[in-house]
């Protein structure tokens, strides 16, 4: 799908640079350095943005929203969210007896009050699933049984 750029001057024009800088200051004026969320910047060509903590994307603007969101996500994974500690996840999976660990997924929450933040892990085992909170404690979510019929009824 072709993106439709916003009308106006391109980003290399001094007026566009001034508008971009003014928008950036507006977005970060009340932001705290520990708050993280995507702030949409004025761009006269493509899509532009930054994290309200002050992190700027590698490119001034992108042709589509995908690479912009990817840059912000990489910033969060690299600079903000804690690294996964698989030993804790495996210990919780064993404690709740959900079987061998199949995989895990980071749980992210975005609210007006806190911005975007890590709120735990969803862990799946061969027999069930749990949620592991940031403090390392698990919450049991459910158990499932493997489909074990010898033939499928039609």
C-alpha cells in the first residue's frame, strides 16, 4: 500500500526543521525521562516520531509507519525493558507443573499514566500457561490437555 505523505515542505527546508524542533520540544516538555511512548512528530515527508524520553529514531522520517514503530520497539527492547532471565521462567514453569517450556512472550502495557512498560512474561508449557510478573512470581493461567484421539471423527 502506498503511503500518502503529509502536505507541505520537505524536511530539508529550514521552516520544516523549525516546525519539527518546535513539535519535539512540545512532546518532551512535560515528559519524564523514565516515561516511554511513541510521540508523533510533524513531518512533511512520510512518517516521523520519537520516544518521549528523548530517544530519536535513526532516520528523520520513514516512507511507512512500520519502520518507525520498529525503531521505537528496538529502543524499548535495547534501552528500557529488562532482558529475559530464562532460569526464572523455567523455575516458575516447573513450580506450576506446566510441563516442558514451549516458549514465552513479553507482556507490554501502555497507559496514559505510565506510558509503555514491561509488565511480565506469558510462559507456555506443554501442559498449561502462567504469567510471570516482573518481580519473578508466577500466576497460574490455565491447563490444557493434548488432543489424544486415535482417529478423528467426521
